C-alpha cells in the first residue's frame, strides 16, 4: 500500500509539473535561443580582384516574449535589428540557433506563420496605391484566404476601432502620410494576428499623427491582447507604448529589462538646467561637464561621485540665476550611454 501511495503521489506531481510547463509554453509567444546570422561579404582587393569575408550580423541571441507583451527592440543602425526581425518572420534563414514564434519555426513554417503574424514597415507600403483603401483591404484579405464575409466583418470592425470609415473609399495615394500609416496598421491586423512587428511606425509623422498611431497600437494591445514587437529610433514611441526594452548592439543583446528598472539603474544621474540673467558662454565651469546655450547652462551630475549641493553652490556663484531645474536622466540619454558603453 505504501509503495502504491508514493507511486500515486509521484504521478500526480509529474502531471502537475507537466501542466505547469504547458501553461508556461502557452504563455510564451516567442522563444529564441542562440540565434545567429552570418553573411558573406565581398570586398574589393585591387582593381580586378575581390576578397570574401564573413560579417556577423546577429551573434548568439537569446530572449523570450510573453503573449500580450509590448516590447521595444532598439539599437543603432547596423546593430542587427532588421536581420533579427527577418529571421523571426521567416524572410531569411538563421546560420545557427533556434526560434519558435507562436508554436512554429519560422525557418520551416513561413507560410503557416504568415497567418499568425502581422508586419508594418514605416518605409514600405503593403497597400495598393492605385486602389481605394477598402479594395486594398479586400485584396489583402483574399491573400490570407479569408472569406468575403470575414473580410467585410473585419473591415467594419477595424473601421470603427481605428475611426477610418471616412477613409475607406479614398484612393491610397491620395491619403496623407498619417492617414496612410493608420491604414497600414489596419492592413497588418486584418487577419487577426497574435503578434505584430512594427518597424518605425511613426517615421516622418507630425506630433498629432504620432499620438494617434500610438493610441491605436495601445488600444490594439489592450482590447485584443495583441503582442507588439516595436523597433523605433523615436524614444517617445518606446516610452509611450512599451514596458520592456531590449537593446541590441553589434549583433548581441546588451540590455533586456523593464524600462522602469532601466531608469532606476540611472537614478544617480541627474541633469541640472540653470537659467542665468546673462550669456554664460565665456564662463569657466572648472571640472563640471557643462553645455551652454546663451544664458542656459546644462550640467550632468553623478550623485554617487559628486555632492549635488556643492555643484549647485558652485553654479550659483557664477551669476544671478533666474531658474533651476533638477531632472533625472532622460531615457534618450540613458540609451545613448548604453550605446557609447558598448562601442
């Protein structure tokens, strides 16, 4: 009896652990391990000869993304962002490593994966410029094997959700850039994807159009639990939409943390902005790293190394101060510091 009791307990434990593993796997939408991509590059060697060399675009990258997350994937130009996205979407094959996106291997199941993901690239349109918006969406729906009824219902839903009903009959090429970007997102999610890859979705837009695009992406995540994988050089996009940031540099992930934790790690870095009643360009600031713009002076202070009170006392002694601001380091400066540290 005792043996059978322990066997029963072990069986229950195994089932419980397996169930937990399945739940974790269902929760995980993207799993990447040891992902690498090497390109062969030809370089000229003399007038008539060329030499072949290897370029490591992505180098042994690991990360996981849960269902419903909004993640910023950023880095300087040439860091490996686009190459990583192209591998995740099945456009190019990895040199080594493994990746699973929504239960599929993009390198083997690209066609199946296309039905589960949406992509929007700020510089490239998937709409048909000579067609109306609604005809473009209908054509895209047929590409995804959606029935006419499904397409019409989805267009009606998106039209109300994104407030674009007044644009549906307009020709795509006649839309403003901001209007076209909203319609591009509409085309990307027409087939109800689980994840949408957004590459510079607000590039070239004015502030009003940017705010509208961010609102649409945020609502999409809240209402449909759509996972968002965002790349953008506009830090305000990242701050407005994402709670987590991955920074890739030289093909490697150098930072993967929440934006809140990233800010907390730089809390000792302060930016002082002082407004004087005179031009300060000829003033001496001794050891302080100061930048002058007429009567405005900006100084960065590391409070773990310097006493902020003493720094302020020194700055105030230089002239009559009209205003003082003490700010934590902006996210843009934090990202810049990470880039510089990894160069």
